[in-house]
C-alpha cells in the first residue's frame, strides 16, 4: 500500500533520515522504532507532506513525495502528530469539525462526527469544552478522532501513548487493533517497543537516521538489538 | 450632562475605530506572523474609493460597500504579490516587505491622485445631532459605535460559526496541523488578508466620517495607534486587540477632555505613560495570545 524508497530528510545541515526504505502492507500494523532523535517523526512528516523529502514515496501505486499535506490527506493518508497538537482554544466539536470539513459536508460530516463520538464516548461528554482543558488521554483520543474524520485508508500515528497513564496506554493499543480490524492500515511510531511489537505485523528500527533492523514483530522482539536497547533483558 | 455623555460617546467611538484597526493587524499577525505596516494604506484605499464613489454620485450604501471591498481587494492583492513570495522568510524580512508595500502605495496615492486632502462631503443625516429628549448627541460617534458593534458581532459569528472562521482560529494555534486536515494554507492566508482589509476599510469609513476628507497619509496615525492598541491587548490576540483598542481610545479622549489646558499639548505623553504602565503590569498584554506558530 505504501512504499518508501531511499528516503532522506534534511533540515539544513542535519540529516534526520538517510536512505530509508520501508513498506507497509494493506491491512497491517507496521511499527517504526528508535530512540529519541532517530528520525521517526521526520519519516512520518515526510510521508504526510510536512517535511520535504528526497527519494520516492508511493501510495497505492502513485507517487506522493513532494506533494502538499493538503493534497496527501485527500489521497487517504492521515497523520496524528506527535504531542497530540489539538487546537487548544477550539472546542472538541470544532476540532472534529475541522478534521472532516474538506472531506465531507452536511449529513455526511455529521454522521462522521457521530461515529467518532460513538467510538470515543468521553468526547461526547466533553463535546463543548475547549480541547486545551482535556486531560492528556482525552486529548490523544481527540487527536486520533480528528485524524479519522478524513476517513483515511492509512493512518500514521506518532507516539500516541507518550506520557499517558498505563490504563490509557492499554486503551490506545486496543484502539489500534480495532482500527486495523475495521480495515485501516496503520503505521505506528512508538517508544514503547514491547507493546508496539506485540501488535506489529512488521517493524523497522531507526538509529540516528539509518535503518538498522527490520522484520516481523516477532523477529524483532527476539532480536538482540531490541532486547538490549528496549526490553531490558 | 450633555458634555460628559458626549465625551463618553466620543471615547467609545474612537476606541471602536482603534479596536477594528487593531483587529485587522491581529488577524494577519496571528496567522502569518507579519505586522503589516501597509495596513494604514489599506485605510487610504478605502478612503479614496469612497471619495471616487461620492464624486461619481454612486448611491451612498453602494459607495460604502465598494470602499470596504476595495480595501479587502487591495489587501488580498498585496498578499498575493508581495507577501506570499516571502512566506518562508523571517519576521524581519516580512516587516521590511510591509514597509516597502506601504511606501509604494503612498507614492501611488501622492502622484496618482493628489498629495493634498480631498473633501468627502457627508450626507446631511450624519452631520447633525441626534436628540434624545433633552440630550443632544453627535450623529457620527453614535453611528460609529453602531457600526463597530455590528462589525464585531459579524466577525465573531464568522470566527465561531463558519468552517473558514474556525480554520483561522486554528491556524493561529497550529498552522501545520490545520494543513494536515486538508485545509488549504493559501486560502486561509488570503481570507485573513481579505478580512484584515475589510476591517481597515470599515475603520476608514468611520475615520473619514469624523474628518470629512481623505489624503495619502490618512492611515498613518490611526494605524500607529492601532499597533499600540494591539500590543497593549497582547499581540496576535483578537480579544486583546479589541480590549487594547478601547482602552487606548478611551484613555486618549479622557485626557483630551479632562487634562488642564496647559497640559493638553502633552496629551500623548500622558497616554503613552498609561500604555507603559499597562505593559509593566502585564508584559504580554491584557489578553495574551495563546501561541503563534508560523506556517
Ligand atoms: N523542524 C526541524 N528542524 C531542524 N531539525 C529538526 C527538525 N525536526 C527534527 N529535527 C532533527 O532531526 C532529527 C530527527 O528528529 P525526529 O525525526 O523528530 O526524531 P524522532 O521522532 O525519532 O525522535 C533530530 O536530530 C532533530 O533534532
Ligand atoms: Mg518523534
């Protein structure tokens, strides 16, 4: 579904990603692991059009690299960015509305909002509150719901469990599996390697911009590198 | 009684003009990070459009609408021609660009129209007073307050109820994420400029109604004041711009009315002392903006 070939991302002198290749199969959960600054967010941002990439990015058979984020989301790729980045002074309702505004109108838009409220009942309770007043977990739910408003076929999730209470982390991982079962392909960036690999069909490990390891979730969970770096033992 | 009430009205009406101008500056600043010093020239564009409309005997409501539209159109045009090519530049380069736009427009007015003021005769209904029983109040300040109020209500409805309005509030907080939602950055910026121009246009009508003439420099002083107002309110904050505008306008009129004769020449020094006191008390302004991430 998504094929990335020889992808590089630079910010001035800094080369955040070097010659990365990866592919995401339709209907799978693919994870991208790596420590802080490894280039994970840069990779997702390049796919979504926020960072200028060099190399090839193909989605469903056509090239999308170099296109604007406004166009890439119309092709069916949504990015839920690192740090949630909800619009804090807008209400939950307004955040959701903006998430879907260019993808649906009228009854269809209302139906999509209703579907997200059914998926995240807490958002219905907080519907008229400002997003900035929500707890971290609630903001994460809102950020994911907002990304889903464009009805993406590929969802890019950047560290959705970061800074959340263990219970909420469980919820997030359950949600990812549910979304996959509903036919949404997932590319997930995570610090929590153990949990991520449990649900991953395939994984890639980045280290300072270079791809150092890839394989199925199980293979990676067994690998020395991952065990030493992330799984403590 | 009449005099006190009239001064209060004057204060509110001047505050309203500053508020609309400061809002125009804030709308653009909150989204593009640009302090548009060509904002005053947008006022002037509206002023001359009104002058031409009256000259060619266009019916007044149409002439007013055309004047506001001219300022909005000019704002969009300056964005397209001058600011969009500089989108990736830093704040200083943007600021210098706006100085250049301002200077070019001023020269165009001076050489293309006239360096001297052109009279814009008021309709008779606005030149008199409105009599409320024993109280007689100037029609212009009353109309001005009414127009400000309606503009603020319309702007609020636009920002709260429409997709584009919401997008503009969101853009002020996180433009990148807004683009991830599929909302076109260029369109949001263009609408921000159009809105800013329309606000300058409405302020220009109110300004001209008080003065009765237009000249190439007419926008300079009010926009300087509006900039001060926007800073008092919290640069980039829309509620702040309104608050700052009213505080500044009211302060000016109060000093004007109640300072002793000998101190009147120093009115602006008194006003600026109040401004400085406010900024010492609240360095980020009365109602600070939340964040100003740039595109
Ligand atoms: N907008 C940016 N400008 C400059 N450098 C950046 C930017 N974003 C990321 N970087 C740098 O690129 C490298 C990779 O960052 P990032 O992709 O965010 O890593 P990760 O998500 O894996 O933590 C880091 O060294 C970071 O400092
Ligand atoms: Mg990251």
